[in-house]
């Protein structure tokens, strides 16, 4: 059954994703982001607006030492 994206769990005492450290801790490699950037390049899509307002650049996404959060 579908749930709002901001909620975790299916019980009455569900936790907000913003309060869950698993979604805010920067511990995941950027391989999925890198794939999306490469896919955009291959399809001729300008992905620069995707990074507008972020403390992250397109060049940083290619750095294997980078870690990001799901948030």
C-alpha cells in the first residue's frame, strides 16, 4: 500500500523521514547520481539546473570519495 514519502513505517507511530538519521547522514557513494548525470549527457539533457542551489557540483558527483545522504 502506498504511503506519503515523508513517512516511514505503516503503524500509527510512524517516524518522519526528516527525523530519521538514516536519511540525513551523508554516507552513501554518489554512483546513482553519477549514472543519472551520464544518462542525461547521453540523451542531450542539460543537468546543470539539477545542481542549482545545492552545495554540490556536477564535477563533485564523479568523485568516488564523495558521500551523500538520501535527503
